[in-house]
C-alpha cells in the first residue's frame, strides 16, 4: 500500500530523479494547425491543461496575457502559442466542451487568465488541488504533489523564462508539456489510490526557528530605539499641550474683546 504525506518537505525534492514528458510535442502557431489539433483533442476522454505567461519582474506593472496554452494527452502535447494566434473559435469549443475531461492544477486561475484574452464558460474539468485536499494532502503545488505521489522531481527552472520568445527552446517545450502531462498522471493515480487505499503520514507543521539571544550591542541599540520613541512621544505630547494652551488663550482674548 502506497504511503503519502500530508505535507512534503521541499528540501527533499532536489534529491529525487527528474521526470520529463517523453511523448510528441507539437507547437501550434497557426489557426489551421489549431483547428486540426482541437479536432484531435476533442476525440480524447481526458486531457491535461496548463498555461504559461511571460513574467514581469517590476512591481505594480500588472500581468502579461497568457502566452502559451499546453494541452496534453497520455502521449501527445500541443503547445498553443496564444501570443501568435489568440484563442481561436476552435479553442473556445475545446475549453467549453462538456465531454472531454480537462484536468489541471489551480484551474480557476488558468481559466481567469484565459478569459482575459477571450470570454468563455469552462466545460467539464477537475482541479487536482481539490482532489488532494479530499485525500488529506496539504501541499498544493504540482512539484510537491508529484514528488509526494511518484517520488520524482518536476524541474521548475524554465518557469520564469520568456514565453513570448520568437522560438521556444527545447527546454521550454519539454517543461510546458511535462506540466500538462503530469496532471493526467496525478489524476489517474489519485483515482487508483482512492480505489485500492493508501496510508497518509501526518507530518507536523515545522515550528518557527528559535530566536537567538541578543548580544549586548543589540540590547543597547534596542534600548536606544525605545528611548528615542519615548522622547518623540513626549515631544508630540508637549506640542499638543502647547497648541491646546494657545487655543485656550485665543478663546479668552476673544471673550474679553466681546465684553469691552
């Protein structure tokens, strides 16, 4: 019986063997190609779905539109370059379809970003995060879930690369395909484990690191800051009292003038 952990230590992931999608990868950057790809995908029972967006490294600059939609079967992954073709009518049909099961991780976010390009109502789909929660698994990232369930590492080195580049590198294509394909693998393994049973190891939440004792210099600086704050507080209080007395004096003068 397989044993899963309710939470997975990220430090262990680096020691695991790397997993990569080994099937066909087809880059789609023309509308006619997209039509043929969707026709193929609509004939499937299940597909894995994920998106990629060119990152922005400046705060407050918003977010780029989705650049890539990757849709995978068990052995073939299509990479739809949305920054070239947008969301075609055929892709809308696929995303809204109620027969083909679309599996992904945090699909709500993916659908929200895709809707920024073109509005649609998501069809039949399931989110792996919801399944994981039902199984008692706390960690929700694809990398941690895959490590927990299969004991293999999904590399994230390409995650922040330029997904709007003129030509995607082989590493980018393999990374994108792996993420979509891995969703199918996890979904089917979750179904299998719920059927045959599994053990859930409860890993307690790590305690925050103990605070080191302060050095004499740190204690002295802390006391200086406290004293400075007290002085500033007394100064503000004195200014308020001075202003109060001035206003009171002004009122008395006005009253005196009225009585003349």
